[in-house]
C-alpha cells in the first residue's frame, strides 16, 4: 500500500477483519451507511450486496477503454463476476478453485501409490492412515457458514449432481443416494475420530499447523494453502509432500468430480465519497498499476500463492519459478483442474447468506451423527425454497 500512497499522495486507511467475521462486520457497516471507499466482495455475497444496494457499479467511473481492456485480459469466473449482469463491479482480489490435496509421503507410507478417486478409496486410505498414527486423516476445515455451504455444494458436485439447481432455483439434490453416501462417510469418519472437532472453529494458522505436524493428510480447500504447506519454514514435516489431486467422486463414473471456482473482487460501496481515487486503488490492487504492470496480482501470488484472473501471468518467469517449489505436483496441474471447475452455483441469489447460516448447524450436526443425512438433505433443500419464496415470492 505504501507504493500506492507515495505515487498518488493518497492516504489509505485499512480495516482488517478476520475471514469468519467479515460478512457480519460489513453488514453492520453497510447498515450504518459508513463511507467505505473500497471493499472486498466475495462472489458468495455479490448478488446479496448488489440487491441490497450496498455496492455500486463502476460504469460511470472507469473509462470505456479501461473496461474493454479488462474484459479482454480477465478470464473465466473473474471476468464473469467483474462484469456481472452487464455492469462493471470491480477487479479481482484473487481467484481460484476448491481442490483436493493430500500428503503424498503419508499415503505411500500407508501402502498406497495413488490418491483416492472415490469415497470408498478415501475411506480405505483414512482407515490405514489412522492405524499408522495419523491422528486426524481428514480435514473438514473451515467451519464458518459460507465455507460449510461451499462444502455442501462441493459434495453435490462430488455426487455427480450438476446442475445443482434448475432454471427456477429449485434444488436438485433431494433423495440423491450418492450425496447421502458421502455424508454417511463423514459420519463414519467423525465416529472413528478421523476428523478433528476443532475444524469447526479454528482459523487458517491452526489448519496449517495440523498439516505441518502430519496430524492431517487430506483436505478440500483452495490451492494457495499449499504455499504454506510446502514451505520448509511453515510446513514442518509435510513440507514438499502436499500435492493437489483430482477431485474424488462418490461413483467412479463421475470421476474426476467438478470443482468449485470462485473469485473475490474489489468494489466500491454506495456511500463511497472518493470514487475516482477509489478506482485508482482498485486498479492498483486488482489490475494494472501506473506502469501498466499487473504488479499487485503478481505480488499476491509470489508472497501468498493467491490465484489471479489474468492468464498472461502464467507466462511470467518469476511466477513459474516460484510456483514449481510448492504448487505440486506442478503449476500446470492447476490449469487442468480449473478446466473442470464451475462457478459457485449458489452464490448469485440474494438469499444465499441467509441459507448459509441456516444450513451450517444442520450439516455439522449431521456430520457429528446427531441428524440423519437423508433428512438433512431435505431440510436444507426446504430451507432454500423457503428463503427463495421469501425473497422472490415464488
């Protein structure tokens, strides 16, 4: 930020909020009509914030040539969200795909040559790893509402359910035996103590520590986590051994399962007092700097492994040199996974956040064996329909 401030002689005051508290904190600021200039918008909240009038498009602030340039440079879900429904909402903070990852050294020590392709194979490997001394083979981290909703959607994809909704936003996961099978596996894993209860409450540093100590082997989250896993300074015993693998499916006929693609964009609030200066900041953070370079997107990747919405950066020698040491088995594998990913199917409706909060306790109690998977499958579908009717009248 110092580079931006010195170049433009603009002071930027930053508000840092933890990931788990971000949504509730922003809603309280929006309710008070706080003059926030630039904010990060997760695509899980994009439709909600647009419908509520909390953020506004940049159509009248960015020039036509600037918008056209970014439309050409951005790709996939980043372009889709930046230019959502024909308006220009901002530029990507980071983007990526929810992936499966695991400790290759541990599975080999347990007698397996390949990562699991199905949940039966995942079950088999978790059992062997646990007997070998891996305390919690499977990580279901993180446990806050948005991430639990993402897991439910990901499980639908792993059950071969796609699309997840019909054209009228009717859930298509009811009475699906494959989805029930995945959730019954979670129940077995919980009962056998293959899952750490702290996964529901702890933040990122905890999860990295669990993998570093080789108390975890498998996880499902974003690929930038491997930046810490495979760094000798933070990755502990797991450093150099955590690899991405193709998403397992319940049924081998659905392998590899589709992954969830996502992006987070920088946008401006509806009470922004300095729109032109805010657009300069958005470009610096999520696009080109004054030299025409994608300086900050590159920096985010080099320092934190955060994905970018600009395919041209994969040709950057610094990025490739950096990635080959931690983005295992190789950086090009990410591009292969992203070809089989889809945008969050549940994010582009204004009731999404309400559904996240309602679905989380149902899902978590089900995993812990307190609820029946088939009943929860129906309950979360019913809650979706209830909220849809509340917001749309149909």
